[in-house]
């Protein structure tokens, strides 16, 4: 089970290695050649005992232009030690595999992205003995995918978008679109992506909204993360009657999600609206209200077309 945003941010590329080359091509406009094959390699770069060095994710991409090693580093904050570690990783990997290493850094922080994108130069002024130029994926260049159809076209990229942008008022539309798109892929892959997103949502309101969204998707209850949500759900009454009536539990969870979206966006929820939403057992109707809640300026706009 993924336990941190650091782990999730690079492991998504182990789950879908082709996403990494798409990100290089479409997000960073880097003309990386289309791989014929991508394989995960051992991340341990330890040479001799007492020094242990590991990259986060290491992939080998076979292309018509040659073989490349894709070194993915998840970076939570500025760390000047990396300016010595990253050149070492690349030099060691080239010596070991005799093919070109490419450093990709992924982060949720704009400040960290700006720091990581600075070239690392060794040597004297005007004559660099070694230059390392990391390719950086972060909130300033990863696309915001808040449209359901766009999310369905490339679910892994939509997952990366949610992991990178899952905070602030725009997160509601991103998470709602991704939740719908996850229904279009196989349940096992979707369950892994659910965990990646959950691990990366640092905003408590965004995390709660995501878990509310996931309670409405049946496959989610087979995933290990579901036990944690169910335990929290017991305290909130979200799991009441789940075994006796899963349909009722899904409706209750969906109603909670509608209200959470409004409250998280700062929209005042009158008691009459709250009672009407909580009383609804029609999942299709609740889904419609959830979509309206993402954009509504007033809680009563949930019902305007009715």
C-alpha cells in the first residue's frame, strides 16, 4: 500500500511507464523518441557497503534512436544534497549500463520545481566539466484535467493531474472528472490509481472529498485503502447498512459527497438543502447534483432545473 505522496508520485510511472514518455513529449515538449518497449530496472545504485544510494524509479526505454534510462526522482522540497546525488546517479548508471540516462524530477511544489530545473554545473566559469539539466514535471506545467471526457482519453495523465493539482478551489472539478473516468478502466488498475491520488492529497478537505467520491464506486471496497475509509466511515455513519444494503450505503456516501463539495468550496448549505440531499436515494440524481455542486455559486442551484 502506498503510504506517502513521495512514493506515489514516482510509482505511477511504474504502474504506467508509457505515461512518462507522454509527459515528456506533451507536457515538456521534449522530442523524446517513441519507445518500442519499457522495462523497470533495479533502483539500487549502492556500490560498496557503507554508502547506499537509490533512485526512486528507474525505467529502460528501447527506442528507434537508442536505449535510454529514465531516472524518476520524486522531490517534496528543496534539498541541495541532490545537486551532488543526481550527477552521481547519472554517471553511475551510464558506467553500469552504457546507455544514456535521462533525469526526470516530479514535484507538487512550484518553488521546488523552479529549484530543480536549474542546471547543475561542475567546473570553472565558461568551461563546465559536467552539466546536468533535469526535466521537471510540476504544478506549473502538468495540465489541469477537469473535464470528464478529457480524463477518459488518458486516465493515467488525469491521475497525475490530480496528484499534482489536488488542492485549492479547482480540485473539486479535477477529482470529480477523474472519479468518473476511473469507471472506464479495469477495476484493479483503478484501485491502484485511487491509492496514488489518496496518498498525494495533503489538503484534508480534498482528501475527504476524494474518499467520499470513492465510496460511490463499488470496486473501491475491494482495495486495502477501503478498510481505512470504512473505519472512518463507521464513526460518521457512512457504512451503516453496507452489508445489508450496499445501494443504500452508496447513496448516503454520494449525498455526503455533494454536501462536502459545496462546503469545501465555501458555499453556504441551508438546512433545507442538506435535508433534501440526505433524503435522496436516487444515485443518478445524486450524481447530477454532485456535478452541479462543482460549479454552483448558491446551494439551491443544485435543484434549479427541477
